[in-house]
C-alpha cells in the first residue's frame, strides 16, 4: 500500500506564494502537523526575483540563505528551521504528479498519497522553451533559462568558466532579458540582446522609457539587435553552442545563451477539474477557485481586479505575496464564520539592474506623460511617466526614486487624482505626486 499522509492544509508549490502563505498561516495561528508545503524544488521558498539580480552577481555572490522568504518584505527570513519550529512539513524535491480535487487526493512522483481538507495551488509559472517557439537545435549545451536556483547556479558556473572570452547572447527583450543582460555585462561578458519588438520591454515600457534603458545599456557596452529572432544554433564538437543564427541571416558568436522568452502558468494538473480564465485558474476576490476548499495563489491565479474591473493574472512577486496572505486570511476567517474584504490589489512591479532601480504602480493605460531627466548619459538620471486615462492619473513609473517618492507614487496610483492637462502634469513632474 502506498504511504498516505493527511493534512488540514496542503500548499502545492514552495515558491514565493507558498512561502508567504506559510508565513500568514503562522501569523494567523497554526497547530503543528496541520500544514504541508510540497515543492518540486530542493530548497525552501526563496525570493525568486533575486535569481536575476544579486544571486548571479559573482562579486556579491550571495548565498541562498540571504534570499529566503520573507527577505523581500523585510520580515524575518524563513530558514529551514523556521518550518520545523512551526510544525510545518516542508516536503522538498517532491513533485505532485496527480491531483484529484473531487476526492481531495494528491499523488507525488515518489508514489506517496497526500490527503487534504483545504488545498492551496501555488505552482507558479514555467519558462517557455526556445523549441516551443520554433527555434531549431535548442537542446545544445550552454543554453540557459532562469527559473530555479539550479538554473542560476549553472549560469554562474558558466559565467566563471567563460569569463576570459565570454560572449553571451540573450534572447528576449523582456524584464528577464534586460536583468540577465546587465548581470552578464557587469560580470565582464560581451553581451548582445536579440528581440523582435521595436523596443525593450515593449508590452510595458513606452518608447521614451525604453530609449533611456536601451541607451544606458549601450553605454555599458551591451549590443541590442531588434526586429529579428533567433532561429537556431551552431555548435563545436562537444555540442556546445558557438553561434546563434538569426532570422535576418546574421550570426552571433556565443558561448553562453540565455533565453527569456516568456512564461506560462503551471495549471496542467488541474485541467478539466477547475474553471480557468485567461490561461490561469479562475478565482474570486479571496482566491477561492470554482472547486470547494481549493484556492489558487500567485502566478497561477486569475482574479477580479477590483480597481479596474475585469479579471487579471499577474506574474509578479508582490501579487504572489499579497494573494497568499489574502487567501490564508480568507480561509481562517471562513473557519470562524467570518468574512474579510475582497482583494483590492494595486499592481506593483519593480526591477533592478546595474545601478538602476525602477518601480511602477497602477495601470499603464491611456496617454503617457514623461517627466524628469531620462538622458542615459546623466550622472544621476531620474525620471518617470504618468499614465492618464479619462482625465485621471492611473499609473506612475519612477526610475531612481527614494522610498518616500515610491510611497507618493503608489498613493497617486491608488487615489487616481484628476489632472488639469497633460502639459501641467509634465511641468510639475514628480512634485505632482510628492505634494499629493
Ligand atoms: P513560483 O515562485 O514560481 O513558485 C512555484 C513553485 O511551485 C515552485 O517551487 C515550483 O517548483 C513548484 N511546483 C510547480 N509545480 C509543482 C508540482 N506539480 N509539484 C510540486 N511543486 C510544484 N517579479 C517581480 O515582481 N519583480 C522582479 O524583478 C521579478 N524578477 C524575476 C526574475 C526571475 C528569474 C523569475 C523567474 C521571476 C521573476 N519575477 C519577478 C516573477 C516572480 O518571481 C513570480 O511572479 C513569483 O515567483 C510567483 O510566485 P509563485 O509562488 O506563484 O510561483
């Protein structure tokens, strides 16, 4: 007979949402043995965004211990012992391969059976592979993706190995592509970024914001090739990549290739058992799914966006943390016959690379108004953008801001004040937010 264990609560996925959900369970009151976190990864939950930041900076060379959750919010870090002290079963290196939501049963890759009363799905996202977007020979050596700690460790090793003659090509011009390119460059690799869009982080940045970051990267020596895609690779006799072939006929020398071509939510275990929307698992404002006693958090959840209406799925750490807390609070309140307010999320994204750091709050819709100094050659560039829809400021981006200024732009994005005209907003710049 297969070994069977029963828990009051099971979280599938030991990532950002899983870690922060455990924290909230502990805050709300948890008895030893009530909660299990089952994670495919071999390590306790950590702040995944650090994989492309401090964690691959060979000079900083931080240990995993520095980035365990809840490092991202400045609360006490959850070292492996934390889970033991709280009586939480942290079951790592274990993949759930079957989930039967009707009988509340999970089966792991080592054949064990886990029963639960309440399930929290926190399976996150998986990277889209180059082969899935039609790139040939995508299984050659020294092509890297970043998602798990091992990915960063492997890339760091390659970076050390090739540091004398490192030629890196980064495929993809999104958040990850930009952060990875800067990390490689900061570690003395020659770097070329390749992406099909007309500018970097095209889905989110305006052309003006992008021109600053592209100019800054160029000044640092990163080469950017736009409007074409990688189609395949050449290798040496050891099967290691030597060249990236581009659709426009060019080839780029490379001994390291990093792909950041998008991600998709990990929902396959639950297909046909739970309602889905926009590629994720549909939830209400408490992260409750269509199946009783089943919640979905973080990257996999498509939830009602109270501020803007409609349903959204958000692949960012802040939502992973906050959705986890909301779900656990809702679970605990329901047990006491109480309710809590609906999730009222203000979107918040951030990124850091080289000496740059930006934050964004709100919605990037409507007309955009640039303010400040976005000259990439400035010694201390500081600029931002407001998004204005129907005469109201709905989103604010700021590069180089202070903590106080970040609080101010968050407040504006939440309050959505009316503006007289876009010209006035442009003239007032950041002071519009800080005086608010
Ligand atoms: P994850 O943190 O991805 O965790 C999912 C967990 O579920 C993993 O442990 C996985 O192994 C596990 N799992 C999946 N399937 C199973 C299964 N069947 N059985 C057991 N375990 C399973 N966001 C930002 O806001 N800012 C950033 O700067 C930023 N940088 C990023 C850099 C990188 C390299 C990456 C990959 C992401 C970055 N993000 C950033 C996004 C952010 O990390 C995610 O939004 C966040 O991690 C989502 O949390 P999650 O818990 O939903 O998923």
